[in-house]
């Protein structure tokens, strides 16, 4: 039975391709999309569809601060400024603490005396000799001035003396040279009195012999 849609002269040559094209309808072309999804590159502040959907208030704020949908906001708002101020305040506090410590090290309290000792040879000098009495003053290593005097057992003293100590110097050696003359035997003593920065004292004894 002949199909009225089949051409009469070409029945034998009617191909499957032609048959398919006649018997199967091609799908109708879809509607052209309104837009293609993807990233939109804008120059300068602009308003995207996503921002418009969030409302005019958010849109105005986003445009005012120069932000776009899908991008992080600017940290230079009030909260970002507060964080920046806190960082600057912390750095300033650390700097002030360091400067204060250095100033205290340089201009703070002066030298402090830990202890005092006096020593000399117990045998004393020979005839017409000189005794070397040494006072050892141990300090805390700060710079300053020691005020002191030597008092001898014969009732005389050296007068007020001063010794300057520099930073890092933890010991000062103070010498008393006591010269003897004549023959005989004399039991002598010398006392070191530290008057400032605090009061300390120490003494040593020796014997002068000249037969």
C-alpha cells in the first residue's frame, strides 16, 4: 500500500535518512535566554541584579562603600578603623614600655652597695714601710658615686672621699696607704666607712714591728 506522502518516482531510493526526517519531528528551538550566567566585570561602583534583589537600602549602602555582590566588603568601615586603632595603640604601648625601661636603666636609681670588706696583710709593714689597706665595695652594677672616708686607729682620718663607678662595674677597690716610721711595735687598725648611697663599714687590723 502506497503512502500518499511518498514520492512516486523515487520509492526505491527513499532513504532511511529521508524517512527519519519526515517521520520524526525535530524539537522546536528553545527560547533565547535573557542572559548568560557568568562573572560580570564592572569598572567603578555599580548595581548587580543580586544586589537589587536584596533591596534598595542594601544597594545604596553597597554602592556607597564601593562593594559588589560576591566580593568581600571594605575593612575601612567603623569596625575596621577600630581594629586599626587597637593595633596602633598596642604598638604604641609596647614602644612606650621599651623607652621607659631604657630611661629607667639610664636615669633611674643610682648605685646600691651590697656589702663592704677590708683586708690587708696581718703582719704589717717593716721598718719605715707602708701598709696597703684595701676596701672592697660590692655594688649592683649601676652607675653612681660612692662617698666614704677612712678612719685610722691613731685618731686621724682621710677626710671625705668620692669614688665614681660606671655601669656594669660591680666592685670598687678603695686603697688606704698608711706609712709608719721609727722603731717599736704598734697595733694598728683602719676602718672604711661608706656614707652614701647607704651607710656601711668594715675594718681590718695589723701590727707594725720595727726592732
